[in-house]
């Protein structure tokens, strides 16, 4: 496997540039609060059970029973916690002939946008893009998506509107780009961090997963054609799903580009470019974010990935090595796709060890002991 630290044409870490403008606050009206997700069981299965492989590597060792209460500091939206953002990434071609994934990591938006930018600190931006139908599709989006966001007139006062508009502009740019084939397209998953607020935007089947004191909280939904909500939308707009593919051609229900399916601009299409947004307020319990293309999630559950990254960070506290470990594990599980992973940490310190209260520790009994107990009970 090639060294993950090599900078390739398929990755971007932005450090320069200027932006004139101001930022007041994230837009109100959260479309999906993380508080409603806190009750999600940590043992939640992967979304596509048919794609889940058994965990055969020693790299994944559960740190605790997922349904056992743990001691963790109380969190509050109004607490004094302020994230310290740092990231690591890894991208590998895998078994495919060509590399069609791309990613972008901007740990310091102030440095990228320039000193004139006025918005909460810290500011960061991350994205992963899984292209198809051409090698330039994901690269085209990576180069333009952040520019479309920060240059939008709504960026200073309505970040959600700016992000949605940027995805639409990126989609239309595909149609106008003479260098791209009409069948070129890409998924797009981005994370914009401004102060304590993180806004996830997703189109396609890449996935963002939050590590919250060892629990996996999925912040995006895989836009597969067979998903009930996507299937209803597709069929309402005249599309069909054949063998899990939209119109028998595409394995995702939302994507940027693919104008051979969308038709002309302005027309209603079963293939949507509208991102689903998830806004959360980071607390001290939120330890890291994993962003990965479907090459990772085809062979690994969200909880497995979070447990593995947490264990890695506790050992060396390096998000770069942690992302590399996930890619290596997915390759060992025989993934059939390109692999791209970004790990974003919200603290300079490694995750703390989770202590299980003594009263909640489970006890086991041997088979011999169970037989003895049954005999005693039968003689009563």
C-alpha cells in the first residue's frame, strides 16, 4: 500500500487564498438535531447487511458492551467546550483499475479565506467525493465546492442556504463544463465547522459518522435507490429502479453531474443534486468524525469504524495513522472499490479511557456451573 502521507492529485489541503466578507452565525432551524439521535443504540447494524463482512482482524476489539451505561462528563450546548480541530486522511486505489475518489482537508479556514473573514473560531472544511463516469468528475467538484460556498451571498447570514446553493452550482457547472462528459458524476459529502457548529451536507452514498464517547452516530444517510424515501421520490418523478440501480444505470439516488440522466436544466429529474443537511453542536463528548466513501462502508459498519479509530487514537493520537488503519482494514476485508477516509479530531488530547461502573459489569457462568445449578434447582 502506498504511503498515506504522499500528496497526490486526488487530495487537497488548502492553506492560502483570500475571502472578503463576514459571518454572523449558523442559520437557525436545524433540519435534524443530534439530540434526537442520542438514543440510537450503539449496536446499530450497518445499513446494508448484505455488504457487511465478519470482522476477522484483531484491529477491531470492542472496548465495552454497547448497551452498558458509561461514565462520561455531562455535555451541554452552552458549555465552555471549544473544539480544537485537526485531521488526517488516506486514499488508496484499491482493486479498481482507476482512482476516482478525491478529498479535501482545510484545518484552518481563517488562513484559507484571509484575515478579513469574520466568523466563529475554529473554522474548518472537509469533503470526500466518489466520482464515476470519468476520472475528472470528483476532481472538478473538489476544486470548486468550497469556493461556491464561501462566495455565495448567503454565506454570512445563512450557511445552510449557501451550502445548498453551492451544491446546485456545482451540479450546473458539470453541464457547462466542456471538458466533462455528460455521463460524468460524483457523490459529495462535506463538513463545515464554524465554532461549535458542524454542518454536514451529503449527496450520494458516502457517509459521515461521529464518534461520541465510543458510540457511532451516523450524521448522513446513504442515498441508495432502494432506500424507501428515495424510491418513492424516484418513482414519483417517473424514474425506475432495476436491480438496485436508478434507471438501470446508477447505484446512487443523488449525485452531482450525470446529465445524461437528468436531461436539461430546470427539468424535474429522479436523480437529485439536493444535499441532505445535518447540523450539530459539538460538545466535549464528541471526539472525532469519520468521513468515508462507500468503499469503506461496504465492508465495515459505522460502529466498527468508530471503535477501531478510538482505539488507534488512544494508542498514538494521530488521525493520519487512524485513517490509514481504516483503509488497511478495508483492503484486508477485500473491498471492491476505491478507498478514501478522512478522520477529524475535535481535541488535541486522545480519547479518555471509558470506565464501566462496577455494578454494571456482566458476570458469566461456565457450562459446568450452569449444569450444577440446574441440578440443585431440580432437587428443590
